[in-house]
C-alpha cells in the first residue's frame, strides 16, 4: 500500500487532470465504465470478464453474441463478457494495461503463469470447491506444470507436453513413385530424399528455423535430443547445444546444406504458404499445422489428387529416436487478484469441462454457439455434427467464440474427435483435428526432454542474468553459421570459448538452481 | 524602434542578446507581452494541450530508474522501493552485442539518410518540372502509393519478390542464366535491401513537403532567371533549390534527430539469424530482451538513452544550420 | 511558348524517368489488386507474384463488405476520426505555428524549446493510459482524437513555412487597419495553404493509419477503426509458429476463405480512399499564390 501523502498527490493530480480534461473535451460523451456488481440484481447474477484472442478482430455478429450470452446465462447463471485482444504485439500491451487498470474489470486471462505470479490468485481451494471437472480433465503432469515447487496451483492448463507437433512429412506420391516405403531410420530418410531428388531435381528439405529442425532430428545424434541436460562432469544443467553429439549433428546438417538439399530460406522465416504451393518441398521438418492445415487447404483448392504428404511416425538415428517431444509449457489460464468473482469464473469453466472427453457439448456451446441455431449434433454418440452459422468464414455472420476461454489441452483437444458434415452432405473428419486427436498424447515416438516437467520462471532468470537473450541469440546465430558453412566446424572449440564469454556459467547456475527445486539431487 | 528590439529578442539565442533583454527589465517585457496579447491568447489552448498530454505523462520516464511493474499501479512510480538507479542502462551497455547493435543502428540509418534523403528532393524537382497537369498529378499520386502499405504488407511484397522459390527477381536472374539466390539471407546484401525498400516506400511521400515549398516560390523569380538566360538546370539550381532550402534544412535536422530509429518493424519482419550480425539494431535488441516478462523499465531506459543522444544530435545539426544562415528549430 | 532543343531533351528524359519510376511504384500495388480478385482455387495454383487474375472474382470484397459488416462500420469510425481529428489538429496547430513564427514575440525561444522537448521525450505507454483513464476517455471516440492533437514536428515545419512569408504583407494589412484576427484569416491563412494542405494531409493519413491507440483504449468493437480490423486479418494465421490451437484454427479452414485474396482485398479497401484525397489537396500546390497576394 502507498503512503497517504502519495495518495493525496495522486488525488490532486487526478483532479487537475479531470478539470483540464473537462475543459478540453467539453463535448466528449462520458464513457460510463461498466462496473461489475452494481446493484442488487447484479449481486445475484455474477458477471465475469474474459480477455480473449479470436481471429475476428472486430468480434462476431452482435446479435449472435448477445444470444449466446443469454443462452450461457440460462445454462450457468453467469453473465459472461469478453474483451477482444488486439492482434500482434499490441495484444500483450492491452492485456497488461487491463490487468493494471483500476477501472477495467478482468477475471480471466492467458499467459505463462510464473510471469504473473504476484498478481494472480492461487487456485487450489477454488478448484477443489468449484472445479472438480477441471481437475479431472487434465493429467497429473499437466497439473504439475501449473504448480510452483511449494505445490501451489496458479492456473489451469492451456498447453502442456505435446506429442503431435513435430513429424517429418514426406511427399507420399514421390515416395511411391520411387517405390519406397515410409522410412524409419536416418539412412532410410536420406535415401528417400535422394530418390525423390533424382526424380525431381527441384525437391528440397524445409524447416522453420533451427528449433524445429532440432525437435525433428537432434535426437538422432545426441543422448538427450532437443533438451537441456545434466552434465555428469559437474552436475550442472547445460544447454542442448553443448551435449556430446551436437557437433556431429551440425556436421550432418552442414552436409545437407552443402549438397543443396535444404531450402535456402529454411532459417529466414519465409512465406510458407507460398512455398508449399510451389510443390518443391519433398521433406517437411517444421511445425505440423503447415501441412495438416495450410497444405491441406491448398491441396483441396488446387484439386490435387496424387500430390500429398504423409508422416513418418518414428525415425531412428545412430543415437536412437530422432524426435524430441514438445516439452511442457507453463501456459495457463489465470485469475487476477483484483477479480471480484473468482468463484463464478471457475464455475463457468467447470461447466465447459462437464462431460469430459466423451461429451463435449458444453464446450461446443461456448465455442460454436447455441445448439439448433448455430450448430447441432447429427449423432452425438458418434460425435458427428453439422454447423449452421458456426462454420461461416465471415465473422459478422456468426458467434465468434468470445466466451470459449478453454483453448489448448482439455476440451478443445477432446473436441478434435468431432466429425463435421461436409458441403456434399457426407461426414468428414478434418485432417487437422484428426492429426491432433491421434497424436497429441503419443509420446513414444519421441524423446522426453530431461526437464519437461520443470516450469522455469524465466522472468526471474532474466532478472538475474540480463544477458540471457544475448546468450540465446549468440547460440542460434553461430549454430546457423556452422550449418550453412559460413563458419567452419573446425572452429567449434573457439565457439565454446565464446559461449563462456557470453555467460554460459551464469546460465548454467540459474537454470540448475530452478531445475533442482523440482528435481533435488 | 519596436522593430529593432523585437529583432534582437526573436533571434535571441546568443548570450549577448539575452543579457541585453535582462537589462531592459521586466517592464519592457510586460509591455511586449501586452502588445502581443492576441498572440498569447492564440497559443494558450494549444500550449495547454502540451502540458496535459505531453508533459504530465512524462513523469513516466522515472521508471527507467526503477524495477517498475505496471500491475503495481501508478502509485508505485512515486515510491522509492523499486529504485535501481542506472541498473537498466548498465545492463544495456554491458551486453556483448551493445557495440554491434549501436553500429548497425547508426550504419543503417546513415545509409538510409545518404540515399534516402536526397531522392525525394530530386523526385520533387522532376515532378515540379512537368508541364502536363494530369501527368503530374498521376505521377505524384502513384509515387506515394507504397507509403500506404503497412510494414507487414510491404515486407510480404519484398519477400515475394526476393524468394528463391520463384520470386520475381530470381525469375529474372534465372532468365539471364544465373542461379536463384536467397537474397534476404545474404549479409552483404541485407542492408541494401533495407535501404532500397525504404526508398521505394517513402520517397514519393517525402517529396510532398518539397512540392509544397515549391508552391510558395514566386513565379517572377523564374521569369527573371529565364530573362537572364538561365536554362532549366540553372533555374532549378539557382531558384528552386535555394527557395526550398528552409524545408530541406528542417527535414534534415529531424532526420538526424531520428538517426537512432533505424526501422524497427521493417527489420523485425525481414531479418533472420544469418543476417543478425548486420541488422540487429537497438530496437530489435530491446524487443528480444523484453520478449519475456514486462520489461517496461528496460525499454524506458533504452528509450531515454536514445532521446538524449537524439537531443545532442539535433542540437548540433541545428547549430550547423544556423551557422549556414538557415532558419533552425529555435 | 517555343521550347529550345535542350528544353525538349530535358523534358524527354524527365518524363521517361518518371514513367519508369511510376511503373516501379505501381507494380507491387497491381499485384495486390490482382491477388484480391482471385479465388482460392486460382490462388492455390498461381506463382508468388500475381500480375493479373485469370478469372477475376469479387468474392473477397463481397465477404468483407457484406451484410452487417464490421468493415463498413469501421469505415464510418475511421472517416469520423479523420474528419474530426484532422480538423481539430489543424485548428490547434495553425495558430500555434503562427504565434511561434513571430520573430518579435517575447519568450519565443523558450516556448519553442518547450515544444521541441516533447519531440524527444515521452512518458511511455503506462502514464498515457493512466491519463486517458483518469480523463474518463477509455472506450470513447475522443481517446483517439485528443492525445495526438498536435504533432510537434509538423508544428515546427508549419512554423518554418510561415517564417518564409514576407513580413511586409502583414504590415501592409495592419497599416490598412486590419485587426490581428483579420490578418491571420485574410493574409496568413491563404498564404499558408500549401503547408496547411500538406500538414493536413499528414494528419489525415496519421488518423487513417492509426490503430495502436484504438487497440489500447477501445473495447467496444463497434468503435474500432478500419486499420485495426485490417491488422487482425493480416496477422491472423500469417506468422508465428507457436499457434497451438485445434478447433480455433480449423473452424476457419473448414470452409476456407481464400485467405490471401481476402488479405489483399482488405489492403485495397483500406488504401484506396485515402489515395483519392490527394488530387483534391493538390490544387493548393499551385505556384504563384504569393505573387497573387502581393499584387492584390
């Protein structure tokens, strides 16, 4: 709390501002801030405010949104409201200001929980009392990621350990043309690409930057894959780039690069949609949705029949499985301390989780709208549905998911089992949903990162080691130089020297310290 | 008499003349203020704007010396609890990339200045020499068209032109018998691409100010020059350019003051690890440093550092302009 | 008037160079317009740089401007913002620029410094938000109008133009017994038209393109300006790869809009109207304003 003196100064300042503002903005209509809990009626109907990101920057149809709000009120007894966060970097700014503001109510938002620990509510009791469905809806590991090392829960999970995000996708028609089966070894993968290239000289391998390449391939040459690891020499946590074998991997990637296998912009974040259209990508080593979503759309638009991609479930390299599972993230939904209705929020979310993976009706109501008006079940048992307005690509014609607030794991992932009626009346299972539904919890094909269950507090780390972003930039920049041959691998040892100069020791100490909170020696 | 006194007050930046003013005392000052009361009345409301919307929020710079967290509210700004002094400045200066980002910032800005500053003037001169009204308008309107693409769009267009996967430029290269090339990943080309893109986007737009200045030139001056036998180039050189020099100088001073803004959004959208070494500027550095957490204090510290440098640069540029007999900023 | 050989050569090269430049400026825009006119099917099979559509369709425009469209609504918000905003901008900038152009004014230098300082030093996001919050302007149209009321850079540019106006003109009017206000409106204003038109254009474009203030201050989607909608459409699905979202991503793709042409159409929609302003501004750029004034 602040001192009275400061308060007075604040008041004076505020009054001065208000007076001056009134003079300037004489014709401004006073914006009445809608305050929650105003009057007796509002006391009975709790009102909650969400901060949401939707692909509809201006919201959906005002009428549909209002109808869904009323419908949800009838079903849950809670009046829901949403702030639509702006796109891009302004999103973070807006969220921070909403959280900081004294006049704007906010009851739930999304982010990495360690960053907000000081201003959010611990949820253990609330979940125990109002959120049994939520508790049951996530694995023990997911919940572990939401807790600090003292065991306090700070959010409910949005993301966690994911098995479906990285697979090598091969051009299946080119494989068939070469008479090859889907490879399962490193040599097989290289042979397959050579065969493709001999038939199609334009064929290339593409990734989306070094980290995606590492998720897909680093495990083939190292013991821990794309993971921080404990160096037995000094029992300290080290970056993935310093484990034995990383140098070999760099050499292998350099070999690919020099042979002209890799798309030249693999590390330069090009326009992947356009690149997919050129039909030159023989092997895709990036994020899955570019294939399951973007490519699938291009394929349907262009009417391709033969041309397609298929994934390799497992690739085994000299050191074992090439893939590393996408390590747990501590992205969560949190309730700010200033919330006046935390119990209502949890009750609402708990209602969405009701039914679990078997019955996602409530989730679909929050996401698509009113059954019978926006969508309906064709066969609930078989999870087959049809959409009326919900499927419209035009925001203004539909309810645009303002009150969904359960993205990621849990209900959204369960709902990927839903099959939809297509334009011609047949029932189809969207390729993207099918992929998520099949692989999201399949971790066997990949390595488990050593520290997958540690929710690092990176803000604290950066606070004590401000050079951490420099360190990461340096590792990335130099690694790519090694891959593209700008820097010869003979300079590896001097690179390690330079890493020491960039603060490797400090990095190691801080990460080890946090790692040890969860994994004591 | 009134005229002379006013003259000295108006130009009065030199210590001599302000001392002179001092001697003449408050009564003379008051007399002048009363004389110009209409002018002060005109200025009052606009100045109030500056007080409220520019100066009041300026208290916010103190967060550069704190570990400020917006969630603590505005009160926290006025408490000493989170005072850290020059910590954020030191963190910035201590970075192993500090000199790299400073050099990139200055070099990229300088290139943009050297190539990007004269071109709008030349473009304006060329457009001004056109005699066909309709053509003149068409050229002008089209020339500033790229200014209206947001950076996301402009960067998308540049990528589509330069990609080795069938980009326009690479099609040309292949047609001429060359090998397709990933231009954007080449450190020797990256800055040139930035500068070219900058010119493409801004040259037409920046020429507007010069065209406006040319509109105020008295046509009799051209007639007189033509009478003296001056050709088109000579008229441009001896009539047009000197007449718009006040616009050129003030624009140049502003550009120099903005030297440390080398094009954040443009670079962020186009750069990649292969070209970090030649393209990482102060703003992209701060962006990466602030990616995690709410580093408002760090951002404020770097912002303040940039402002102070800009102040020094503009002060010097202004001095030089005044030495050359030009109208400066004050 | 008879042109000499040199003159003709000059004109030829001047025009030739400008035509080439114009085409270079135009080419990317043509590509955007063409992209906005193609269907998803055509897009899937075309190269990266589309110069002309094979089968032009207006689907994207229909989609964006269709019934109850937020785009139409945002158009009105932006138009109101440009008109009201630019008007107030000039109403505040012009008098102050005039005052600062008076060399005789007592305290002119400190006043100029006072304004100059605000060019370089800013409070930052949070104090500005708190100010707008305390003035009770959150979610109000005026939160987009009042904070950028005067741009100090442009103010000083306007002042420098006014410094170039010969003082004799003003003195002559005062001799004739005109009041200061009459001098300002009858003498200074007409002479300043080129710079007022220019700065006015800059303010208008600033308002037309602004989106960040609306993103921060406005919650009511019916008060959002065009550029914020554009940004949403451009950035959604465009970029970063941290997008784990199952249904969110796919409901859109279930019945795919031709994403690229939709984006392109949105660019055309947000760019064309402001381009149209210039020809109207240009009539203030006619040479000889000064001459006419002296003679009259």
